[in-house]
């Protein structure tokens, strides 16, 4: 039961990571084109992406320990 929930959470986290990567690329393009004046939004997205990556690593590490 707990493993099923963790696997579902992992898929949600991976989808969120993909969305954040796309958002970061979009913001980078906008900054390059000088359409984005303030870089604070980019900092927020990078921080959120880092948190998602850490959560993904934590879940994967736990799943590997359980399967071993």
C-alpha cells in the first residue's frame, strides 16, 4: 500500500519536474529576448525545481532500499 502511494507520488514529482524544466526554458528564452525584466521569477522556478529534484531523489533512494 505504502509503495503504491510512493510510486504515484514519484510520477507526480516527475511530471512536476518536467513542467518546471519547460517553464525554466521559457523564462530563459524570454530573458534572452529582453521580454522578462525581472529575474526574480527565474530564481523562484530554480528554487522550486531544486526542491522537486531533492524530493525525487529521496523517493528513489527509499524505493531502492525497500526493494533491496
